[in-house]
């Protein structure tokens, strides 16, 4: 907070002061095919690093806050107390997106991994429905008319939890039962009838028995939501890739086309690639990552229901993978389209080429 107030960061007015060059950025290549390209980012990086902000404005046509719309991931958090909301950070990101004519998307209204410390001692089976409704109504209404899409429910499937329906044993499930998912979509739809409402999940990309089971569980979930008239419009394929072999082109294709046949759109919401585990020189390491991007996007973009691709970060300078999946030899991870100095890498070329080769959806 003090950092924000102290002037250590660039302020929103300065976002407006730089020109955006347009030497065929990813956003334009995507747009030529009727697609959106964008990234997740954290507000403090956007505000403190002009080169980064500039790169985002240049390359992206859609932006999603990595932390600021979760209940409790940023500082200050969106939900500081049971009765209050703090929209300062998310509002400023929405303004940034608007200034640079980017769409703005929301991530995420319900996620078991982003619950404030007050949640467990405050929310009970008796009042949980009220908390869910108040949160979704308040947050969705705030951005109504300014939001492209909302990840209404994130990662609600976990087969290891052993339920027949495949649902994760999350606090929301414990408190409200499986209907919490339908309720969340209905409340979001009432609060903003125009937003594209998305169910978002991971672990669906590879040719493994676990991925097979998870794909099936998700199809079952989406089918049952559609069958009961839940206002769900799209599926979010996170796409955190392992950079290993075993990409399941046929199964992935088939999965995406089954989702499309339910009448749902598809967004690739969190694409990035964990590099190979072996220590490798950067040119080889980068090449393997780039190939992973291109192979994946070639499969995914063949599905006409796919309308957007977002990477989970734009530059290697800021990526959750440096903590979540560091390299064993201690050298920096390089999972994103731009390197740490905002230069385009092989991964950028791979994504650009995949957009250039994608079928036109217009
Ligand atoms: C991650 C962020 O990138 C991290 O900085 C944070 O600490 C944890 O969450 N799936 C999701 C995202 O849906 O919200 C996660 O983001 C990455 C995995």
C-alpha cells in the first residue's frame, strides 16, 4: 500500500504517455484470424516497469489480472474482510486495458486456492450461499459492460478426491454441495447478462490416463450444466504445458470438438511451458519450448470454437514458474514469448506462426 502511495510506482497517467509500435504484434496476427491474444499480469509489475507495460500494450488485445480479482491474492486483497471489497488494483488494470484498447477478462470468482484467512472462521453451511451471491453479484456488476469474460469457477474437478462426479472436495463443495457451480453461473449471469461466462481448468493436454479421466469428468460436468440450462458460455483450457512429449493431438482435438458441440466457445486462458529439466544452453532450451507452443497451438487453433489465447505472463521477467517450477541448475526459467529484456524469443515466433497458420474464424 505504502509503495503504491509513495510514488515508487509509475501512476496510471503515465500509462497513457507512451506510443505503441505495431510491427505486427501477436495481437494483430491473432486479429487477422478473428482471435484475441493476451496475457495475465500483476498490477505492481505493470505500474513499476514501463518497458513491460509498453510490451503488453504492443502485443496484447486482452488482459487478465493474475492476482487482483482473486479473493485474496494481491495486496490490498479484493476481499479484505467479510463485509468489504477493495477494487483499487483491479480498477486500475481495467483502466489500463481500456486505455490501450485491450479487452479485460476476470479471473476468478470461485477458486479453492484463493480464500481469505477470515473465510474458514466466518463462512458456514448456513451463510455460504449468501457469501457466494454477494461476492459474485458485487464483483461482476462492478465490471459489467467492461469485461470480456469471467472465469466463474476455477479448477472444480479433482479426480484424486475420489468422488464419482469427479468434483473437488473444496470448501464451496463442502458448504453448498455440487449445485454451487450452477448457482455461481446464474448469479454471474444475472449481474452481467452480456459477459461470456467460463468454466476454467487444467491438466487436460496430455495423453495420460489421468488426463483422459479428467477430460471425461469435465465433459460430464459441462454437459450436465448445459442440460439444466446453466448460463455457461465457454470453457477455459488453462494450457500449463510440461514441455514434454505426450501431447495428445487426437484426444485433445476430440475433447475440444466435443466441447464445441455443446455450443460452448473455448479460450486458452493460461498458456505457458515449463522447460526441460535437463540443464541445456538457452538456444536449445528455447527451441524445445517454442516447439511445444507451436505443436500445441496448431492442434488447438484448428478448432473453430477457440476464440482467444492468453499466455500466463508475457515476459520471462515476471512468471509464476520461477517459483513454482524453478530449473534444477538455478538458471532462470524462460517460459514466455518475450525474454526478460522484452525481446521476442523463439516462443514468440512459434506463437506468431501458429496464428498466421490458423484457420480464419471470421
Ligand atoms: C497463480 C499465480 O500465477 C501465482 O502468482 C499465484 O501465487 C498462484 O496462482 N492456475 C490458475 C492461476 O488458475 O490462477 C494460477 O495463478 C496458476 C494456475
